[in-house]
């Protein structure tokens, strides 16, 4: 078992749950978007831990790019509204 991937999956799940809790408490879609993005990261790391990533390389790469894009767009929206 790869310790780095295990830590990444665990942190992804933790951040997903915290962001989901923030969304439920504060209602901001920013937190929902971050929750979904980190949930995607967690899933891709879990797939890697299960040993099936080599069969799903393109899909995992696509999912990670989508998740990073969600984080970037969410943060951009926050910065834009802070002006």
C-alpha cells in the first residue's frame, strides 16, 4: 500500500466532508463545489490504491483535471466577488 496515496485519499475525504459541512451550514455553493472536487480527488486516489488505475489512466487524468478546474474556478469566483 502506497502511504502517499493513502494520505492523499484520506485528506481528500476529510476536506470533502468539511466543505460539505460548510455548505450545509452556510449555503454557499463555493463549498459544495470544493466538496465535489475533493471527493473526485479522493475517488481517484482510492482507485489507485485498489490497483486498477493502470486500466483507467485517461479517465483518472480527466477527473483530476476537472477537479482542479473546479477548485480554480471556485477560487476565481471568490476573488472576483471580493473586489
